[in-house]
């Protein structure tokens, strides 16, 4: 199959000033090409899913957008004074450096106050808002390292929200979490975009991707860029996932995606196969959006 010409964000989304733009950004890890040249705009108030197999460039693109990875070539433009929050995958606490949940949450205000800055009423209000949204009030007195995976992730998302970001970046935010934590985090994605924040998240879950306004399908390059209904089609997914896809049995209209689950695009450690939810490929499935852009598909 020939590679489809990627949609431009300008044709898929209502006109809005981009908060960050990549200009022919290309990333190599040594001799390995992690991300082919990509020019992308991320408008204010848009939620964007990055979908693709392990090693396709999802985490790499997030790191570039966060300013934590310098591209091999190309450049990134950010709006002046842009506040960015990045919740990475597998954030582990060092045993020798114990932190309480309150300490972790306070870190969300360091970007404005600095490491030694005194927190004021506005900072405490920002922290309290994140605590309420992630429903972690009962965890405030606990050591961060004692929490379950879902609880830790909720605290980290609350920390990110405390920074009041204009660009929120999430690397597989619901993978492996309990259903309550998943729903709280997905509600944050929808709510932040509705409030004008640009939200970009990587995911292996097609149901999660269908909740966002826009999907970037990656396979070391941008294979497709557009509304979920256009990009999450069996044909395009087959091109991205290749032999990691098998037919769904019993006459289903979709496909079953088997993906090697791994974290960073440059890691080569063996990974376990995992099944990705594909019920959203079926024509009867529907998700409601609490806000709308012209790129959104609200009638799946």
C-alpha cells in the first residue's frame, strides 16, 4: 500500500493559533531513525492522540514537544511563555529519597516559584484544584512510594495540573491502571482541552484515541493526521501495525491489534505482547465529546 499523504492540521481543525509547531523535525538515536522529518502544528484547545506500534516515535515526539529532547535536525517553535507539563511513563521514586504526596504536588508549582520559592495562596489553590480533580485528598499524608500504580499516576497528573499548563503532554497515561483512575485521567484530557489547553497523549488504546479531537498515526513517520474516524481505519492501522494485526473472529467488522508494549522508542529490551482494544472500529460504537472542533468526529 502506498503511504497516504498526511492531512495538515490546518485543514482538519478550526483555525486557532498553535502553541507549538515542529518544523521538519527529525530524530535519530545513533544510526536508528526514530522519527522521520515532521512538520506539525498543535493549536490551542485541541486534544491529540499519538497512536502506533512500539518504536514508532510516540515517546520521541512527546519528548521533543516537551523540550526534553533536541531533534537531530529541524526546529520547534513554542508560544512565548508557554507553560508545559509532561507526565512521563514509569516514573519511579528512588527508595533512598522518600517523598510524601504533598511534596510531589508542590513540585508542580516549582516552574513559577522555583525550587526554594515560598508557596502562596494562589499556589495552594492550584494544588487543591488538582487534588480535587484527581480525587486524591485521602492520599495527601501518605508516602508517594507506598501508593499503587493508579494512585501514583493520579498524583502525577494532579502535579501536572497544579502547574496550570497550556500544553499538557501524557505518555500512555492510563496503561495498566484501574478503571477509576483511567476515567479520572480521561476526564482531565477532555476537560483541559475544553478549557483551552493543548493536550497531546500517546496511547495503545483505540478507545482512548477516539475520545480526542485528532489522531497522529506513527510508524517512524507520520502516516496519517486527522479526525479519529478517518485515521483509525482498518486500512491505515494495518499499514502502521503490519503483521502485528490479526482478524477479529466470529465475523467481526474490525481487526485485532497485537502490539509489543514498550516505553521509549529507543529501547530494545524484549517486550511482552498485549492486546489493544479494537471495539471502537465497529460502526455502532459512539463516544460523546464535551467540546467540539471541526476535527472532532462525534458520530462513530
